[in-house]
């Protein structure tokens, strides 16, 4: 025992363990550009955030499987917990897979060693293989911790509530099969992203890989959102499994792990058998591809990323100045707006984190909009010209507009390298009060282009100018009010303000935005569809618009002078304030 | 006319002051070199002079007016090169300078011409559309120098402007500072490099632990140093311990098995 303790102490204080700890630190918090105030969460907050979806969903399971509620609703004579829980099992597998993959996408840039690593470590007498092994160990450890964190609460609660009426043996079997499925799904999610990164690292030149990283991340987030949305449709295809009509290859990866889970529970079924086979093959392939490509490219990336790159002469980019000049004439009135507008657009498209966040919101909007279209009862309305579109069809641009507005608002708050913001602190009068005007112009440009080039022509094509003009105006008005509401107390130059790790009112805002989504999309679209049939219904919009405008006006009016100054460092309000009463 | 004046500046971050009782006057054409070891308070003074932080006590005056009364007006007349070349890596050098010029309210066509000319003079012409992230430290420093000079300021505050520059660029910048001084610009120049300060500055201010220990014309400081070099005078004023003794102690510690 003493020997083991001594060996462990020796190992943990040795260079390899220190390298592993360093790798964990840099993946979690310390990338090349990370600095205090940027969007970097501490490990505690990160684990809490990742665990929360599983905990929330697990709590709601009592409603579905609680024995008293089942009794009151009339429990079926032959309640098969394995079959009855398939949709929830599928959801937990999707959740585990998506969260693990999302963490890998989020920390994408930190997975590869950067220039700072090279500067600090490469001159030390440590071989490249050791760097690689330490990074690999750190990643494996983190993947394990995240998998436990995301799945622990549901893994305990889910078997407990589903098998409350069953024997202990059934419960234990349910528990371990569920654990195996979600952990393997998490591992698959994490490794699949790695495999994608590795394949791209191997295929693309270094600069091209770095340049396209933000766009690839957006594409992966889009895929992950789509996977999450399959929780609503795929389980219906899997129950009962005997009627499974599609081949495993046509089903998304979470279904493979559901098949594996059911197989482990002893459900003998050809469909589950092929699905579980796919799970094993998929997991092995992801692991092999990621290991092979990562070991191939690690050295190259360490060397290339490391050497201070010498700037190569670049050609003048395609001139977009005519568009900016046009905007300068019509939209951007002051030097502040002109300079910051250009800076904001360039950051949005090249900054990385900002494009990633906007892409995530737009993806979510696109998927929800697509689902609404596909599930609309009047699908034919898109194909045949009828007098007025349904509420579902009308809600599509509203959904997209809601997420685009929110995404832009959120992305504008994500700081670009904060050390560089001195240029704004130095050149700009903090009392200029132009920040809301600037942010409004950025949001309205995006919305204006989307509405003018997609919404208006599309609705005109199907329902004519009257409906297209009215609907575009309604969407523009709603998005405008939403943007005004979000920007009522906005006082940051986009991308230049440090943000706190946790805002105490963040959860309330998130809940309000979820509730607001239904009001913004469903209610507005329903009232508009009535109004298109009977124009008197347009009167219903008047009090809502006036009420919203008044609330925004009041929020702006009650802002005191000092609160209008430009903010370069946002602090979370402390729960307890210490008063200095000593004078 | 006094372009820049510090009057009894004191700055406290904690109970102990970071700098105290800093006073100097800078007239048009003066080049004041600020010297001091690490932690002497040079950057704190620069932050107060640029208006990025307010002094706990004392005033910074520009042409007789407290700079905090009209910070925007003061900064219009000011060019500033910070110690660290922190720039947005995703912008190109040209885009960064365009942003600074626009923020300064420069007329567009004149600004574009000036940027192109400056980039060519600072040997950055072929890299002007490349992302700053790929620039070397010296290239970033040159971008900062251009940004500070673009609007032809009356006052220049330069914090280690030669940091990272190659010999040729450094020589050009040294000559540039001298010429700007001769053309009537008031320049506050912070540096660790004594020989540069000696060559380009008309006055030298030496700091030690937040206080001024010497402030004189460069020639007077030479006379003060007697037969020894300015370096010896500087070390005598600011060093806590004998340099040779410290060096031999380091070597002894290195040799410990």
C-alpha cells in the first residue's frame, strides 16, 4: 500500500502528469487567445451547465412513469418498461451524444497545440510523442468526466422511475444497459467530432484548416441540432421495433445505440441486431479514424502552428467598399458608426466564436422552421396557390427572424480578443451613447437582407403581393420590436466588452426567451392568419405593438445618465453587498 | 505654450501608491525620455497621460486645460503607441488603420492615401491585406506607429516604440522621433534602452519605485555622470544592489547540484 502510494506520488509529481494537467487546463480554459472576461467558463460552471438538461428531463419523467399517475390514468395490463421507455431512452442517448459532441466542437481550437504551447514547451527536453500522449490522456480524462457528468443524474433517476413497479433484477438490468448505451453514445459523439477534425486536418493545408474552422464548426452544430430534433420523430419509427421499415443506415447514430441498448436487454429483434452492429462498427471507426488522423497530423500542426508564421504578401480582397459607401450615405451617420459597423461585420465573419454562436442560433431557427413546415397540416399550401397561408406557414419567417435577432444580439456580446480593445477605449468618447444605434443597424441590415431577398419573393410567388407585403411588414415589425427590446439598455461596442462567467439573471432571461418564442411565433402567426382572412383582426396588433413600444420607452427613460456610458467590462451583480459604514 | 504638463500625479491601486509626485512640463519640440526599471511606474504614468486612467491626485494638463475636462478633444491631438502591440488578429493591417482613421473622423479619400503611403514607407505595402494574426511583432509595432501618426498629432506618447523592430526599422523610427521633435511635436518617450533615450531625447526623467529620482536635460545628466557613461549613472540611481555581486550570486546558485 505504502509502495503504491509512493509510486502514485512520484508519478503525479513527475513531468508526464504535469503535462497532462497542463493539457487539461489549456483545453478547459487557457487557449492562445483566452483571457479573463472572455467566454470561458470555469470547470464547475461548465459541469453544472452540462448536467442541467439531463437533470431537468429526469425530473419530468415522474410525470410519465410515476406509479400513482399511471394508476390514475389507468395503467395498461401488460406494462413493458423496456418497450414503453423507448422514446425516452432514445432522447437520453441523443442528449448524451449531442452534448459530448458539442463540447468537442466548442473546444475545437484547444484540441490542437498552439503557438503558446510551442513557445513554452517545445524547447524543454520532452519528446513529441510525450506531448501527444499527454494530450490524448487529457482528452480521454475529460471525455470521461463529461460523460459521467451529463449522464449521472438521468442514469440514476430513469431506471428508478421506470422500474419502480418491477423486480430488483429488472431494475438493475435496466440501469446498467442504460448506462452502457449513454456512455457509449457520449464516447461516439466525442470521437466522431475528433474523427471529423482529424480527417480535415489530414486533408486540408494548415492555413486552410485554420481559416475554415469556424464554418466547419457551424456545419457540425447544424448536424447536432438536427440530431436533437430527431428525438421527436425517430422514436415513433422504432416502436414497435418489429415494424421498423428502414435499414439501419437510414437512421441516425443515436438509433444505433438504442438498438444496442435493447439488444443488451435481451430484446431479440433483427432490426435491433443490425442497429447494435452499426453502433459497434461506428464507435470503432470513430475511434480508429480519430486516433490515426490525430497521430498523423499532431506533429505537423505542432510544428506549423508553433513557428511564428511569417506573413505572406496577400492580394487586395474583392472590393466591397461600394456597399460600405452606400451604407455610409444612408445608414451610418457618424465616424463611430462607420468604423464600428465595419469592425462588427469583419468580426462576425472572421472572429470564430461569434460566427459559431450566430451559426448555432440560425441552425436552431432553420431546424425549427423546417419542422414547422414539414409538420404543417396544410402542406399543400406550399404547392398550390390558395387564398391565404396557414398559421404554420406564416410562422416560418417569424421563427427564423426570432432566432436571427437573438443570435445577433447574443453574438454581439461575445468579446473578440479583449487586450486589443484599448483602441476603442482610447479613441471613443464613452458618453457618445451610439451603441444601441449601431447594434440596431447591424441587426436590421441582416434582417432587411433576409426579408427582402427570401421572405418577400417567396410569399409573393405563392400568395401574391398583398400577402407577401403584409407578412413581410408583420415580420419586420415583430423583429424590430424584439431587437428594440433586447437593445433597450445595450451599451457595448460589439465584441469589445468583457463578460462575467455567470449572470444571476441569466436563467430568468433564458426562460423568458423560451416563453417569448411561443408568443412571438405561434400567437403572432395565428392572429395574422385570422387577419388575412378578416382584416378587422389587424386591430388586435395595435395594443400589443403600443404596449411593447411603451415598455421599451420606459426602460430607456428610466436609465440614469451614468448607465448610458459605454461599457467595456460587464460585472455580475453580487448577491451580498458589503456596506462600508465607517465613512 | 506647454503642450503637456503633469502636476503632482499620484496613483494608488492599493494603499501604497504606484507612483507619486510626478511633475513635468513638455513644450512643443521637447522629447522627454522616461526611464526606469521594471515596476517603476512608467506604464501607470502613460495610462494617466493618455487619459486611460484618472490620477488619484494631481492633474494632466494639455495646453493649460485638464485633459479630463475634454478627453475627446485632447485625444484628437494625441498619438499613442502602447507597450504591447495588441491588435485584432482577424483584421488586415489596412483594415485596422482604416478603422483607426475613421474613428478619428478623418476624411476618407485623404485617409486612404495616407494609409497607403505610410504602409509603403514602413515596408508593409505587400502585407497590407494579410491578417494581422500572421504579422511578426515588429510588423505589428509598425502598424501601431502608423496608427499613432496617421492624423498628424501635436503630442505623441510612445511606450517602448522600438520593441520588436529590426535594426533598419529601429534606426528609421529613431530618426523619425528626432525629426518630429524638430518639427514641433511634443513627445513623451518611455523606454528601457538607455542608448536610444540618450540619442533621441532632449530631457530624461528617471523613475525609481514610483518616484522621480532625476529629471534633467540629457546633456546635464551626462555631466552628472562625470566620466562614466549614462548607464552607470542610471544604475547608480535605481539599482538596489551591486550588479557584479548579483551576477556572481546567480552563477553560484546555478552551480548548486
